[in-house]
C-alpha cells in the first residue's frame, strides 16, 4: 500500500480546496468594448439602443465614442455613468475618428483612463456643463490623456471635477498631438495628483477663462510635491480677463496650491512655455494686476515668456511663489499728441 506523508496529504487537500473555490467563485470580468452607434431615438447615454450591444455600458466596460456622434448631436450624459475607460475620438481598433460627449448633469466616473483625441488624426471633445466628474488614476496610470497624439478638447463651464489617483493625473498635449482644457463659469475643480501641459512636438494649452463669480472656484491642487504642475516646452497658459475680474481682481480664477508637502517647488514653467493674456470679448481693456498661480511651496521659472501677439501693455512676475500678470494700456496716438502738446506748451511758458 502506498503511503503519503502528512505534508503531501495537506498539499492535496489545499489543491482540492483551491479547485473547489475556482468552481464556486467566477473569475473577475474582463473589460468589454462597447461602442456608441447612435441607434436610439435620442442622444442620451442612458438609452440602450444607442450602443452596439443594445445595452448601456457597465462599470467594467471600455467605452468608445466616435463618428456616430457629432458636434450638433453629441452623446448626452445626464445620469450616473460608471465605466472602466472612456475613449472619445477613436474606435475599438484604435482607428482615429471624431467623438463628442457633453455632460449636463448626473455623474461620470472612470476607473482608469479617459482618452480624448488620443490617436493621430482623431478628434475628441468633452463638454462639462454640470454634474460631477470623478476620475481615478491607479499606480502608473494616467487618468486624463487629452490630445496626446490627436486633437483633444475639454471645456469645463460648470459642475464639479474631482481627480484622485496614484499616478500622473492629467496629460495635456504632451506628445505629438494638441490638447486644450478650458475652465470657465461655475466650474469647481480639484486635482490630487500631477498635471502636465506640453512637452512633446505638439502643443498643450490650459485656459483660465474669466472669474469665479457665479458659483465657480479656483483650480485647487490639494496635494503638493515636486513639480506637481508642469508647463513644458510647447505649452501655453492662457488667461482671459472678464469684467468681474477688472472690477475685483481677487475673483479672477487662479491655480491654487493648498499643500506644500515638503517641496521646494510645486509649479514648473520650462523654457519654451508661453503665457497668452487678453480680455474677454466686449470688455474694454483696463489697468490692473491679477494672480494666476499661487503656491506657498514655490514656483520655478526656467523661461516663461509672453506668447507672440500679446499686447505690449502686458507684463508678468513669478516672484514669491506667485504668477501675477499686469496690464497698463499704451497711450493712444491722440493721447500721446495731447501729452506732447502739453509738454511743448509748458516749455514755452517756462521760457
């Protein structure tokens, strides 16, 4: 009779238990590709027939929005949406397309990445007008990839955007593509990880469009650390001064760091980064000084410069952990002639 040692018997019992558990507990579901085909009677995300599976995507699915949407008929989110990955501007085979999504209410949550205009030749646009957007970057995962190799546009004019992650949070035009994020109106935004603009052969642009009046907030970076926000080569920070900001400079939307986290510098402006400044349409330019970036941990300026075409009346300073911009209107030709005439008259009077 063959005999087994206690250790061998125990191993066999363990193996049997493992096999039994595998039969009882199903393996975790893998992400499925779900594609917007617009087959329903409306443009709502929540309509089953608008998806190639004839079912609304689940939280384990990778979602693709491309040519079946349009600028005049974007995918409308006004309910709770939870997906694994959101891809706007390419299909499931990574072929470039044009995709459009608008959040008017409800909530949008991604477990991994949102890729907007990710591949060369693709175009993706996400408008956030209301509701809540929450994205999570796991370790070594980039949460928002905007215009990495294609063209990606994110307009945030309302609602709440919350970023939480363990990797790079947002990459804006960091490769060969063009990425733009514009923040305006009643938008409330908090980022917990890093934000990188530009750095590749394409371009990245972050726009602070006007003041926080009307229920908006500053762009809050609530976790510090070395170069948590980077404006690299081929990046642009654009600020648009509206009438409310002229009347009260303190309400101009800014990037505000609320944590120092033992860092000598939270913000980096690299050589090749640009500052584009101007006034909102219909606003008469006026003298003033506005703060665009504020951090107690410090700001590193390695070559920030005014963008080509910026009015000569603009200047900026990166001293004291702040980026401040100032405008002094240049005298008009008529004003200059009056000043010159007054000086000539004064000289004659003195004679």
